[in-house]
C-alpha cells in the first residue's frame, strides 16, 4: 500500500504531534500512586552451640548452620520488595532476644547486614538451647511490636536439655495469632557439636557425659520415666530435628520448611500466611511515556521505501 | 552518571534512521528538475540532525540516566555516641522506688527502669539530627551490634528492641565499656566521641580490667557519661555524711570512683526521678554541639528530565516544520486541482 504524498506528510505531522505530547506528559505528569504489597518480618536466629556444626552445603562449600542461617536471612531480606520491614533477633537459652525491631529493608540494608554479621555464639548468655520455649517468647514479643511482624525462626531444632514428648512446655497463646515460619537447618546425620569457650573459639566437642540425655522432669513420672530411660544417649550429637520442629510448628500454628534452597520459598510462604500491608509508592510513568514517544518516532522514520520498492 | 538500563544504549544507532528514511520525500521524475536552493538543503540537513538528536535523547532518557546515591561530607553540629544500655534483670524493676527494706515481688511495672531509659533515649536520639549512633549489646560478652550509623530508623529500632522482653541474668559492664571503646578503632576522628552508659548498678572491676578500660577510653579520645538510675531514692554515688551504712562500698560507688580517676572527661548523672533523668539527657544534649564531620546521603538523582527536555524542544521544532510543510503541501495540491 502506498500513501499519497500529502497523506504521508499529514500522517508524519500527526504522529510527531502525538509523540511530542507524550514527551510533554513524561516531563510534567506527576508520579502516580501505586500499591505494593509489603510485609513485616522478624528473623530469629538460633545462636546456640549446635549451630556451629558444619553440615550444610552452600553451593559447593560445606558451612556451619549459623553461617547458612545468616546467609539465608541476608538473601531473604534482599528478596523483599522495598517498603518491607525486617527485624533481627537471636535465641539462646530459653528465650529470644530482639535486637532490632523491624526497619525498612532497602534504606537500612547496610545496618541490618552489619548487625547480622555480629551474630555469633559468644553472644549467648547461657549454654542451653530450649527451642520451643524460645519460640514462645519470640511470639509473645512479636505481639508487642506494631505492626505485628511475621516471625521467621531459623533453627536446627536441637533441644538441650531434651524434652519428653508428653511434657512439652505449654503454649498459652492462640496458635496462629502471630503468623510465622520455622526454617529447619542442618543435615540428617548425627554429628558431634563443637564446644565454644568464653571467647567464642571452638574447643573440642561436647562429650557424651557432658550433656543431659533425658528430660529430668520425665524421670520423676512413672509412665514417662520408663520410656525416658530407653532413649538412646545421643544428645551430644546433633542433626536437623525435623519431626520435632513439625510438632512445634503445629502447636503454635506456624509453617515449617526444611532446608529451603532459595529465599523465594520462604518469601512465598510468608506472603501466604502473613497479613501483607498495601503500601503506596510514588511511581513515575515517564519511562513508559518516553518509550511510546520513541516508538512513534521510529515508526515515522523507518525506511519503508526499502521494503516497498521491491514490490513495485 | 550511570544508567539504570545501559543495554538500551545499544539502540542508539537507530538515531541514524532519519538519514536513510525517505518517507516524507516526494518522488519526482528527474532529480535535476529540482531547483538548487542552498537554504532548502541546509534546512533539510538541520531537520535530519534534529530528528537524530531527538531519537538519541529519547533512547537515553528511557535508559534512565542518574547520579547514584552518594555520600557527601559536610560539617555539622553533634557527636558520635555509643549507647550502652544495661539489659540486666534488675532493669525490670521499677524506677526510683521508695527506700524500703523489702524488695518488691511484682514484675512488669509500667515504669520499669528499662522502659524509662528507652523512652528518654528515643527522645534524645530523635532530637539530634547530625549525631552518629552506635549500640553495644552486652551480657557476659559484648558485641557492637550496631556500628556507628547515621540512620535514625535503625538506631531507634535497636533502642526499642532493648525495651522488649525481660532482662538478662548476667551482665558485665567491663566488657561493654571495652567494646564501646573498640567501636571507634579504625574510625577517622570526626568530632566529639561519647560513651553513654545507662545502668542501675555498678560492678567491682579488677585492676587489670580498670587498666584496660582506661587505656582504651584514652586511646580513642572518648568522653564518658553515666546515667545512673537510682533503684533506691536517696542513695548517691558520692558518699554523704549521715547516710545509711548499707550504701557504703556499694559496687556503683566503686565504679564511680574508678570513672572519676580516669583521664578522660567523665560526668555522672544520678537520676532519681523522671525529671532528673530528663534533665540529665538535656544536659548531655546541650554540651555536645561541637563541630562534627558528618556524612550526608544524597539520594539518587534522575537526569532523565534533561534528556526529555532536549527531545521535547527538538521535536517541537520538527513537528512545527512538519505541520507547516503539510499546510504548504495541502494548499499546493488544492490549487492544482482547481
């Protein structure tokens, strides 16, 4: 199809005019509000001795569970859209200790990482690892924070001293009131746990006679005591306690994911369970408007004659 | 200057399109029939150059040129403050209770020492725009969980977190002080450096610990402030005549004596009431407005608008000439048909 000369001139002028209007719009149109879904999260990281076990792989390397937890937290924070908030907490003994309440992830990424890098077993204030109690305190403290964050609890699930199934610490809150995810870390084989001295240096391993192998409270109860006595004496060794973490997560209404390979898995899980907030962000449309203007102009100047001539 | 989408710059050769396109030319039988007109030739080239510029400018605008976020140094008024907030269990006790010989058995008071300290620290941090804050978390070991930062948001979030939950059983002020000093290791000296200790108790330090703390405070040129939250009203850090014998030799007094013997500036504020606490914070606030080198984060600045302006002006002229051409052409065609 060939257009007559005046028509071509007219069309060119018209397209240029539209393109010009697009550029003007790109220059002067105010940014529009766009809603993005953001969430508030609180990462609780297990810093007890069992986290020093080197039995998780990261790429081709084998690293400690704690390093893996830190790296996974970093990647997860990085995967969150700007406007999301993340807080940091550590857990040792029987409680979680919040070190930073949730802050915006993009503007404060540097500070979040600085704090995360400081997490080390030397920060522990006692030498026990009561996972379920620590989880309960994390939930209780999360409730004190507004807006209430989704708890991400990174642990290998190793309870020291061990708890007997029937004598589980009671969870007095409503399950699921605070949404959360337990991220299980660690290999499936029982391996010795490095022991740290007061300076955080690894000094040998926990020996079989240095740890408790049974729930002391269960020993005094007739029915449980028998079961308790038959337990294997393996508490000085550690592996990822999947079934235990599943039980705990059911009890508090959390999700459980074991050794996730990508942060997206956690983010998706969190988006499913947490109350995401809509946060308006200013969005400048100039790129789109300028692109339209550019495409229109290119249409004007495309060398159609090179293609059409051959048909004549 | 950097580009958000640098690969789009590969499209730049498209700016040559106006030189190969003949869309707006009229086919004529023989080129030599055209009269030679220098003005027209120059006009034709000018319009093509302009079209090229417009296309190039648009491509560059879409690639989003910008000056990335960067920091600039300028001088401000303020100080660098390391906060040492005691997280010990005793901080859960009520602030400034009356002197009785019975310990309270109630827990979780509204006005626990920790919540009071948190409240005033928050006020303090918010009122000092140029200060750089750091935060040391300590139990038996200390770690500088928040290295010196300008971010008010993270500082406040860390202080707020310090008020959550119950206190820790064991805390060691000596490791905390040492850590606070170490936080300045490797930092350029920018201005006043303060260690702000907020605690309700003292500790008897060994000679070796004292020596190390005094060394590190001196090496890093620090000033020490101690806001002492009195658990029992009436007791002072300095001995007073006719006071209760129970107070003599209290650990906090030992610590106070040690601090006074230091060669670095030291000041103690004894807060026995909310007003006194507020006054102490205000006092520190007023004392530390010295010149300080501060880093300001300059937000990312988009430069796309400049390119859009170039494109707009160019296209405005092009469009105008095209519309003018159209008027001329349509008039010419109309007249020939008559």
